[in-house]
C-alpha cells in the first residue's frame, strides 16, 4: 500500500530520552513587517527583535528557510479576536506557541519524487523543504527532503528513524522521526 501524501510540517512526538511530548511550549511573537505566513508545523527562526504585547515582552520569529538556525516549531497561534485565523497570516502581529526544546523529536513526511529515503539513511542529516501551508486548516506544507542526505553537520535535521505504523512504509511520502540539527538552543550557535 502506498503512503498517503498528507504533508503536515514538523509534529512534536517525544523527547530524545523516550519521554512523551507533553505539550510544553513557549510564546513568541511576529511583526507586521514580515510578509510570510506561518503555519502550524512550520519551523521558525529568531528575527533578532522583540515585541511588547499587553505589557509582556516576546522574542519575534520568522518562518525558517532551509539552512536557518531554528528556534523551534509552531504548534499553535493565539487568537486576537473571534475572527482570527488558526495560522499566522502574512504581515500580521500575532503571538505563536513554539515547541522549542532542542531535544524534541518530530514526525515529518518525506517529499514526493526524488529517490526515496531508506532505512540506511537513519543517522544521516538532510534539509527540509518549505511548502505552502493550508489557509483552510492552518497546517504547514514543510516536508523532509530526500535529496542531499549526508553526514554534513550543518544540514537542517538528523533522521532518527521511520515511524513504525501499519499505514507507513519506506518509500515516497514516508513519515520519519527527525531531530532539529541546527537548533538555536543547542550546540555552539552564534547569538542573534
């Protein structure tokens, strides 16, 4: 049976220690000058600025592109009004919930096309591919790239394993466990 093509970005599932992900997040903000929408499951990077909202100060983030140092993954967007979208629309100031622990493991779908990853790719590093999120569901379109998996330390994610479920197999659109390899709160990362 072929894997279903349902990109969803990065979904936190557990910690590297084996402990389950308990929903822990930190609040960050976005600014009106950022013209890129941010969806649930998108990786984000610190922008180097901060915002004060209702007397609270939050570090500002932008959607991360491949090779950016990632601070975490968006798991929710706080509403400002009843009409607020479930994702962060382009050029709007919003508060977003980010799973930012450097020892989190994420589930992510492999891209369609290219040469499918194999079990022998576990332990290698690879980039992610930024895709268009859904303005209906608010879910990210980011996927795991199956081109360029190498030992190079600076690539975006480390492949930790295949998601072992009956509806998932090695091949196109497979779901994999990964760890953010280029994380702002880990290793020797320069400040912003």
